[in-house]
C-alpha cells in the first residue's frame, strides 16, 4: 500500500465536519431518485459482518465506510500516442461522502501503484488485488479502532 490506511482516515477526520458528513452518508435516499450509487438497490441490501444493513442511516455508534476501488492506467510521459510504457494506480473513494467530494485529491486514497514498463496480465493484477482484498476484508470483519475522533472523544470503530 502506498498510503497508510489509518493515516489517510485520520487526515480525513481532521477536516472540520468531515466525520459528520461521512456519518450522514449512511442515510439513503428514500425519494426513489437515482443521484448516486447509494440510491441503487444493490448497496441498500448489503449487510455488514454483524448481519445488519450496512448503510443503516445513523443507527449505530460506529462509523461504517463504503469504499469504491478503481484501477487506472496512464502513460508516464504524458498524453502521447505511443503507449510503450504505462503505470497503474489503485485508488479508492469513500461513498459516504457526497459525490461532489469523491474525487477531491485530499479525499482519494492511493492504495497502490504498479510501475512501468507495461500493464500486467490479469493474473499479475490479481496478485496486487489480493493484498488489497486481504487488508480490507480484515478491516470489514474487525474494523479499525481510533482512540479519538472529533465526534467521539472516547474513540470510534471505523
């Protein structure tokens, strides 16, 4: 991993009001308007490891974050027509945030980078993905305890 997960989350939480924004991000749109991914039926049915609905609309004391993973390739020499070299990036955004904040640089978690010279095969990408999945699977099951957050003086499980 390129960025430390805990450092990234602490950095987000250090922005005034960000924790409350992420908590309110668990409240789903019940007006049947499709504004973002949280309004679709797939995410509304996801259950947490405790068997309860994951996006529960402020019904738990812990902060549960819904993440989206993206893999992108780019040429390190800029926008040239020759793609002899490419670099890959694994990034994640927190879907609890409003869509207008998803891709602000300070809100994007850089999970990993695949160096040049070329894009790896599917089997090679799976090797990179496996370590990311293992980390987040453990975080999914156990959570990460933060001893203090702006909204939780005695600590919070995220």
